[in-house]
C-alpha cells in the first residue's frame, strides 16, 4: 500500500462532504483532533475482523445496529444503555437460532455524518443547505444553523469518547450477564401478543437452567458475564477520519481510530472517489453498502481495491435493495463475488430500501417490508449457495414510534407520538426484539 497515505483521498473527487468556508478554523480543529487519543485500538479492530471472517464462513453472525444518526441533543446514558440492552437481547435470541456466536456492532460512538439525497431543502419558499448530521451542521431550519462548522467535530469526538467509555463499562461490568439479559427478554414475551415468541424464550430458559445445573455459572465463567461490543459508523466526513488515523505500532499499518469498523455509504462508493480511497488504506474491517445501482463490474473493482489481499473479515457487503427487489439485484453481486473468489461477509440492511412517506407525512418504514426483505435475502443467499453473515438495523432501545407495525402495531396515526429521529426512522425496542425472533426462525429453518 505504498501509494496510500491518510491524505491521498484529498486528490480524489469527493461527494456528500461539506465545503467549510473558514479554512483556518478547519485546520485548527484538524490539528487538535490529530493530537487526541484514538477511540479504538488496532488489536480490537483485528479481533472484530477475525469475528467477521468467521461470519463470512457461517461460523458467526453479525448483528449491527443503532441510530441512523447520533445527535448531540439526544445524548444520554439512558439512551446508550437502552440500545445496548436491546442489542444484547437480540444477540441472545439470534445466538440460539444460529447456534453460532453473534458479533455485536453498534452504529454508535461516531455515527454522526449523513449523506443526503439533495444538497438543499426547501420549506415555505425558503431554500437552505440540507442538514448533514450534528458533526457538520444543525437540524434547525435557519440559514445560520445550516452553515457547516468544523468545531462540531470536537463535540462529536467528545460524545463518541463518552459513549464508548460507557459501552466498555456495560460490556465488562456485570450488566451484560446472560441471566439478566434473558430476564429482560422474558418480559417481552409475557404479553398475549408476543405469545408466539414464548416457546423460543422458554427453550433459552431451559438451556440456562441446564447450564446452571451443570455448574456452568456466570460467576465462574467470564464468557457469560461479559460481551465484546464493537462500534461502527459511516466514514463520510473524511477530515474527521484522517485526523483520527493512527499508526499501529505492532504492524506499522494505519488504523482508523474513530471506530472499530467503518463503512462506505451507497452514495459515496465511487471506485475512484475519495471515500473508497480513504477506506482502502486502513486496517479496520470495512463495510460497503450495496444498493440497486451497484453493477457487478464496479463491485469487482471495489473488492480488489478495498481488500487487495483477500483477507476474510476485511470486507462486509451490506445489501440494501428494498423488499421485492432483492431477487433482481443480489444474485448478480453474489455471482461477481464468486467469480472473483473473494472472501466477503454478506449482510442484510432491510432498512434503507424500505423508506416511505406515510399518509400522515412522516418518513417511515413498515415492519412487514423490513421483515420481507430479510426473508428475501436469506432465500437468495440459500439459492445461490452463499452464506448469510448478518443483519444491519436502524434501531433504538427507546420506545419511539417511527416505523409502523410490529406486535404492538404502530399505526400511521401513532407516528407523531414519539417521532424523535434526526434522520431515518428506527425500529423501537419491541420491534427490534421481535425482528430478532423472526430472524432466528430464518436461521433455524
Ligand atoms: C445509513 O446507513 O444511514 C445510510 C445512509 O445508508 P445508505 O448509504 O445505504 O443509504
Ligand atoms: Mn439511515
């Protein structure tokens, strides 16, 4: 990788990035960030890569989830705890279904920058630059709020550091104990509506009872008390990513120190563009969103560029086509992977192809469409003889009303009750857990 440097992305065409007007302020922020400690360490990124390699072979299963966009004004310990908690519940249900370890990766501690479908937004005769995430500008619809401000990168770094600190504490401090996680899940299956999930929950209870009887207790078994929880985000704002790049002293390679895994969005995956250029040089596992416009040829180029040594676990392909469209697009990409003999981890994002405008005017996603895309993904993978390696959800542990449907049937009219997302609609806690039960069924089938 002798022709790569953390700055070479600057020579490539860039899209979806802000034009900062105050160059001096930008340099000052970059200089400060580049002296701050990295948020993650190379050994952790390598462990995640190994786990994702296992997922590529069907020996593990990835659960990646979290907010569409983290927001400064929604930053709280409770919100972090609740998302962490529901992800652990989902992971337990999925582990039981898949009978393999579940690799847990949050869209957390860095998921701040957003690509947008249009550069500007018009409302009541006023046209302003689009909101691009709290690390860039502000959601408020005023000209001042929409000016990109480099100082926001420092606030994002601080929030990411505090988030990761809490996640690390929850992961190892006893909060993640397997018995506790299961007790939470039993609460969900108690109601009449969730009765159909009780059977699986009871089977998990039996397994835990058996383990206890056999002396496999969590106070003596570290694996039952702690979890490995990783962070990820879209590496969109490359000034931030570059400033947090660090050399790994063990291997001499470059680490994106902003999170364990980074991904390239569906709008920034141009093979000759800045985002691919940045991602190709770091040792972290890299995700690539694969939408309907991705051709087999481009995928081949991208795989060679992003994973030149064909390392298992390095590249995760995140399919996001929309319910009803998976069979049209996924087979050509699965075949391209096979023709290249490439090692990749195939993951389903059933969120981004299923966004609609509800009758009440809110951007939403119907639970049924999300589930349908997951099922189509599994069916194409099976038909093509490829391995479904995981799922990627926009979700929160909070009781929001942003996606419609689920056992506690959120309706179009309910959306206005607790619609808090700064960007795309998320599954709430019960919808997320329900989906995990349904994915577990797919994995057991
Ligand atoms: C996202 O993950 O929030 C996103 C913008 O996805 P995509 O790039 O797949 O549209
Ligand atoms: Mn999103």
